[in-house]
């Protein structure tokens, strides 16, 4: 399986290129991450379109890949700037995508794994402070 075109698609993802998901995903593809669970191209496109509304300058960088006959795992870093908090500081979230492909070589299963506590909640001003305090109490 040649993942280069799919990885390039994610590296170059933009609000306009969200329309290109049908080139890479089957019509009834399944997508799940810590906040979403959907089926179908339109729903998947909706998640990524919403991402562009929620954060500034989002960018995926695939840093490692593992491929076998049954699918692939992509290790990625997601760079973005927060619009509502953090004074627009650059952020990074790290995760892994588990992909499976149909007979046509299109993604039919996409499951993202990332730690919402470490990669998101700890970065929220009030919640992050509370969680760091709780972590210190539990460690004592």
C-alpha cells in the first residue's frame, strides 16, 4: 500500500482540500476519535471542516508509519494555535491513526488515538491548573 498520497493530503490539508476526502476515503468510511464517531464521507468532512473553525493554522505532520497487509498506523503531530485561550500560542498534540483499506485501496476505517487529558485538557487554563494540582496530590 502506497501511503504517500494520503500522507501528502494530510500534510497539505486546508479548508478547500477537505472536498478531496472522496479521493482517499470510501463513501461509507468509519471515523472515530475521542470526541467523534461517524460514518460516511460527509460526516468525516464535517469534522475536519469544524476543526478549521475551532483552531488557527492547523497542520498535521506524519512522523512515522507502519504498514502491513491489513492496514496502517500513522504516528502524527498536530500543530495548531488556539483561538479562544492561550493567547494564540502554538500548540502540539501527538497521536496515532489506525487505518484499514477497502479493496479499492481507500480508507474504510480510521480510528484516532490520543490522550485527551495530556494533549488537550491539561492545556486549558482553569481545567489544566486543577488537573495538575490533582496530579500532585495523588503523587504525594
